[in-house]
């Protein structure tokens, strides 16, 4: 995938590690300017910005400590993108909290919903459901005014949403997919699209806890798997494609980009014109 995103400006939440780091670097290599957000880990996003500069020779990544659960921080992220780069075209809602915040042993000893601490439940929901809403809400007026934009929500497998012992993480991602479909309809006709993107399996990210079986670690996906479909979604080639769900492991590098996108789309039938 070699789409050029010169002139495009993105915000990637949770941009310091795992999928977020891969997406920030992938966007920067494709020519985009990026605001890389993290709630606390300044050193991580500063390292990502330094890696992007080493790769591209440009100061194209701005590290920003901001929390998606805070309305003012989301507005500040949008303002930073516009003030630093003059525009905003793409928001990637990647920041998330996983099951390790409920229990470090969630893989070997699943936590039943009534055993989950309410504070941990609220934290996961606040980050995974409310955070994307606050970011999208802050960005939408600017994207609509520009007449073109992208919101990409990072999701997960439907089977994991229904997996025993995986609440509130599973319900939070089910809610995010509902947000994706509803927002796509709300934004119909504006030039702004909303789609869900998932890696397609367990991935080497910060959500993998110490309880993850050692025998399975070698099978974890490389976070870079998510970059090719993201670059396509971020480009003009995806114009009109909205309310869809893309699985990165279904992306085929041996196909032309548009055909690879069709292969990665999980909907049984690709709607005429890519509509929701």
C-alpha cells in the first residue's frame, strides 16, 4: 500500500505503543502530519515522534499528553492539530483500556461480570466508549466544515465481544461499533466517513497481560498489520465508504488497494458506492 497522504493531518489517540505507535509511524511515512496522544506516557509518544523524524526527516509528529475521557483535552487535541498543521482530516480512536484493568489473570481465570470492580468497569467504559465520542464530537464540526474527513474507530473481533469473562471490554467495543454505524449515518452527505478497523486477532500491545499463555505469544499479530487498511481508509480512495468494518488480517498485499479493501471488509455484500 503506497497511498500518499501529503497534506493530511491526523490525530491518533493512544499513539505511544502497540497499534497506536504503528499507526502514527505509518501515517507519517505516508506523508501525513500527526498529533500522537497519550493520557500519561509522555516519554512513549516523544519516542514515537523521534522515530517518525528519523524515518521521514520531518517534524511531522507532535506528541501531546491528553486524556480522551476529558472533554477539554479532546478539544485541545483538535486545536493543537489545527494550530500546528493548519487543518484536521482524520481522527483515529485507538486509546483503550482492556481486561487487565479488571484482572491480570483474565486469560486463565475469567472474571464474571458481578466480580468486576465498579471502578474498573467505569474506567474501561469511560475510555473505550465515552473517549471516542468526546474525540469525534470535538473533531466533527471541523471535518464537516472542510467537507472531507475520516473517523476510524479501532475495534475487535465479534467473538471477543461475546466471550465469557470479557466484560466490560467486550461490551465497550460492541458499543463502539454501534457508535460507528450511527455516526456514519449522522454524517451522511457531509464528506466525512466513519468506519471500524480491527487487527483480526490477538496483537502484541499493552493489553496483553502477564497471564497470556506463553505458548500463544509467538502467534500474536505484529501491530503493523493494521497500517495498510488504515492508509487506504485515510485516503481519497475510500471516498463514500462509511459505516463499514475492516479486518486487517484480511487485507491482501497481492491485490490492488481497492480490491484489498473489499477483501478486508467483513460485510457480506459491498454496498453500491460504499454506502452504509
